[in-house]
C-alpha cells in the first residue's frame, strides 16, 4: 500500500511568500494538511482553508467503505453544518490526513471520530486522484466486511444506514449521493463485491 513519505525536517508552509504576498508565511491556527506529489512524497504543508480555496494543490484523504455479509453498504448522511454537500449521503468514513500522520493513523482516527469504531481490519483497495473546481484530493480507499455497532458523531454525521446495491444504483444521479461517492462506487463496486 502506498503511504506518505515525509521529509526529515518539517516541510515548508504554503502559501509561500511572493510578490503578491511578501513576507514570511503565517502559521494558520487551523488543521495543517500535507501537500503531496502523486507518489506520496510530502513537499509542503498548508492550512485546510487554503487547500480548499481553489488553489488545487494535491492533498491526501482516507475513505472507508463498510460492507456487511449480505452485500449492504453503510453510508453516512453529511451533517447540515458541513461546508460541502450538507445533507448528502456519502462514504461511511472520509477525512483528511493531518500533517505528520500516516495513512493508517488517519484512517483509524477518522473512523473513531465519525463512527466510534476503533477495532476493525481494513483492506486497502486503491488510491486515485479526485479533482473538483475547488479541491484536488488523493484518495486512499479502504474497505471492511462486518456489521459493527456504530455510533455516528452528530457533529459530523446526521445519520447513517445500510443500503443495498440496487438501492444505491437507483439513487445514482438523483442529488441524493455525493458526486465523489458516486464516482468512487463505480470504480470499486466490483472490488467490494469480490470481498464477500
């Protein structure tokens, strides 16, 4: 599995000083995210708001799909206070990798934060780049099989439920599921079903 490769000393903070923005970069009082090359090499770090400001710098995220033995997929409904796609159904777990974290560390942290799940055995499926007008993510996709007791964090998730594959296919393109989930599900559907 591909992981992140950090430099020996802390990576430079972005945005870097320029003619338009002279002086030293200010360390933002927010979560710092690694800026990466497609091979996982970390070359910089930046605050979450700058990364999402349309600069389209590549930064890593983790996703976890939870599939039960009956072929149902657990999805979370994004809380209404989310700045992106509130109220849409999305991957069971999804979140940014913080600067200094490895992919597994971020996956277990995000899963604990969003669903209260701490003991599971993830399987790495693939990694790919996902780009929108505002964002450019490198997504590390994982899955697990099981029907755990989940405790969604209401600050992150308004609710969660199990969806059958026919239900998911019926919801595609109907403004119910996030665009990212829809494209990712099309990529990994066969890999998920092969795990059963």
